[in-house]
C-alpha cells in the first residue's frame, strides 16, 4: 500500500505533465487521486481544497506580489542600461570585458528584479549587439548570459526564498536573504573566471579605460537603483521592518525611481504593469496552493519518511546522502521549472537533510543553487530559451559553449553543499542566527 501511494502520486503527476496539462492542475489532480486511496471522493476533494486555501493564508506570501510588482516596474524603468554602464566601470579592464560586464549586470539586475528570465532578456538584449560588434562569438555571449542570469535568484531580495520559507515551515526569510549573498557572488565570480579564461584564449578585446568623470557619472547614475537593495536589506537586518513590509516599501521606492527620478515610466503605463504583475502573481500563488495540497497528501501517506528510509539504506554518510539528493535535484531541474520543483521536493528532502544535522537555511541555499542550474539546461530551461532568443542563436549551437560554465556551476554547488559557512556566516554575524 505504501509504494502504491508513491506510484499513484508521482505516476499520475508525470503522466498529466506528459499530456501537457498545466503543472498546477497536474499537481492538484495527482494529490486528489492519492488522497482518494484513503478517503471517499467527497471527503478527499474537501480536504485538498481546504489545504490549498489554508496554504495561501500566510502573511509572508504578501511579499510575493509586491516584489513581483517592484520587479516589473524596475524592468521598464531604465534600470538595466544604467547597471550595465556601472558594470562596465567595474569589469571593463578584464580580458573579454563585455562578458564580465554581462555577468556583473545580471548579478545586480537579477537581484533587483528578482527574475532570472527578466534579467536574461533585459541584460542579454542590451549586451548581445555590443558583444557581436566587438567580435565575440554569439554562442559564447549567449552562454555567459544564460548561466549568469540566475545569480539574482540567490542574491536577495528573492521570491524563491519566500516560497522556500513557507514550504519549509517558517525558516527565517531574513536569514535566507543574507545566506544567499556569498553563494550568489561565488556563482557569478566562478562564471567570470571561466569567461575570462576563454576570452583570453580567443583574444577578445579589453574595453578602453574610462575617465574619472565617466566613473563618477556612471556610478552616481546607478546608485539610486542599487539603493533598493540597501533599503530592503538594511531595514530587515536592522529590525525596522519585516520582509513582507520591505516588499511594499520596495514598490514605493521603485515607483518613485522609475516615474519621478528616471522618468522612464509614465502613469499611463502603470495599469499594464499592474495587470502583468497580477497575472504573474496568480500563476505563482495557484502553484503554491496546489503544492501545499500535494505536501499534505505526501505527509499523510508518510512518503517523505519512506524516501528517507530508502536513502538511508543506501548510506548513512551525510556526504553520500547529500550527493544523491543533489544528483536527483539536478535531474529534476532539467525537466521541471524552479518553483514547482522547490515546492514538491522541499517536503521530501528537507527532513532527510535535517536528520543529517543540516541547517534548513543552508539546505534552502543548496536547493535553490541546484535548481538555478536547471533553468539553464535543455529541454525546459526558461533562461536557456530566453537567452538564445535575445542573442538570436539556436539552442543546438549554444550547448557546447555552455559545458565549461555548467562545470563551474556544479563545482560551486559542491562547495556550497559541503561548506555550510558559505551560507551561514552572514546570518550569524548580522542576525545572530
């Protein structure tokens, strides 16, 4: 009966996905069929509906629509070009300087917008013509953009951490935000190292050294955008406001920045920006509600404990178990987008990690980092498709240039997994976590 439940839950879920059923409905129907093994249909549908509704009854979830709205305002507020100009000041003297600019701009813009896809489109769309003009291989440029755009999902503020906090039982959002800085920068700098080595071998040019006046002007122009990170994180660390309250403040700040200061967004554009944010929020919250129903169905059937027992029979060595978890998540990330993967597999693997003595904040960073790799890989990687689209490069042409970047991402994932201090140092210093 125990394995029958697992077969019904995951078998029906992947069956509906194969049929092209939207993932939220695939999760909901799979959860319903699983609960029906133990309860009559009317009771099962009542339970799943109740769990979906109660799963959305969380104050912390209010941060998601606000951060999405702030990100959409920033996307259309002329932020990307200013951050790219600032990145040129920071990385313009390195071999293959435009590739480094691409990575640095993605790190900054991705963290501000909270979206890897938006970052890939905005930064990649601007950088691709510049790199082509300088003689860069378009496939190489696309590979740099594709693998660096997820850095913003680790560098806060990040909606991914808010979702993980909810599904993990209330892990501190502030601690997760702080924990993402070092792994996120480690990911970016690792990619810059690979990009620099390739660029030097190919003889890609170094940008002209900017004058002092240009450095000052471009820095001052970007500081108001970067001020959002200081405002949000400073307020959270200082205990001035919660992450949810910070998200509302972020909306006000970005609105003033885009409409009043930069004057890149008009009041006529605001209704369409709000509508786009509402649609995105609806998709995310429906997915969260459906996943909360699946989480309850799994817990009720003791599925996490069965998987935990199965893993422990393979090995009780934490190094081996975490390696297996990472390998599973890497495979999952290839076929599933980040948010549903996070929602479905956190309740399965978090109890195992905690049984091994792993901190839930550390596990959240490891899992997010792992799934960031998935959005860069075929066949369903959203960053891969957007990156190829803005660079006008076919996917089959970019796979080979991506391989060295995949290698450094997996290596960095190993460091984040087995060196907990990379994730936990900042929360301990600033929050006494």
